[in-house]
């Protein structure tokens, strides 16, 4: 069952009242009625199971029947620097949210084939929210404004690059070095991979460049595989 994001102040004395049009529209599509239960989550990761007392197109009121804190989040915050994709940008956003990425920074790179004005940050955030609901994530991922690859790296900490060539490190080596850090940044390239100039940039900054296997994955799939392996190594 999907859950919906609310504010902790929306619940008082075990009573919930909301007026959010988007939530009410979704519940209408789900055909939710009085007496049925809906899950909500607040900014503190508290999940509340609420029995509907009254619902219409303008308002929902209900009674909290149980509450528990969600465990559906990673112990470390993972920022994704993601080179924008032409045909699968929204899939990339969805995959990143599913795997637990905290912040997504779309960037332009040398081999990015999509035009800058074709990227819709608002639409990306909407996909992030829909995935958050369906996957019952404990927190909502943030989509940052579009920038350049170099600028994104300069504004990030503990950066690791997923590269299909010129690899200079292993994920285990990276994990052992940054195991105590609270935030990690993962860089994933576009459809055509990184350019030689970009690899020169990574090397000049002494960034670890790692492979996630002998096969070359599509960029949107490399997010799930790469972030999954990195988070596993960091948390085990």
C-alpha cells in the first residue's frame, strides 16, 4: 500500500485532517471510503495508519489506529550526480529513489545528448514523489537544479565515479576509506559514458573511479547496481 507525505502538525490528539488536493485525488482514484485505512508518513519518518472518518474531494479526516517509525532508508546519505539522459531520464530518477538516494543532482556532461531546456526539474520531482509513495520510502529525495559536471563535483563530498574504463580503485577500497562518513556522492555518466577530458578531470581531483562489473550497463540501470553495491559495502 502506498503512503502519503504529511506534516507532523496535521495530526493532533490522534486525529488527522488534510486538505491536500493531490493526496485527495489519489485516494479518490484508489476509491478509498469511510472506514478504510490509509498510510501516511511525516517529516520525522513516523508512519501512521489512519482509519478514514470522512472523505470528499476537499478534505479527509481520520483517526490514527497505529504508528511506527519507518526503517526504509539508508544509514548514510547518498547524493547522486547523474548525467542527464535523453530517453530515460525519468526512469533514472525513479531508480535512484527506489535504491535510497537522498539527493539527485542532474548535470550536463560532454556526451549528454539531451538539450538543457528539455529537462523539466518539476517533472523529475513529481516522479521522485510518486516513487517515494509507491516504494514507501521513509524520506523524499531532493532534485537539485541542473548544473555542470565540474560544478557538481566541486560542491560534493566523498565522491566516487562509476566508470566503464580507466578504473583506478575498487568499491571495497573506497568503502574502507569512507566507512565512517555520513554522506557519499556517486557519479554516473550519460548514455555515451564519460569523455577523456572528464576522466582527466577525475584523475586531477584524485577521485576513485570504479567498475561495477565486466558488463556495461545502461546508465539508468547502473544507478541501481552501483549505488546498491556501494551502500552494501559501506553498511556491512
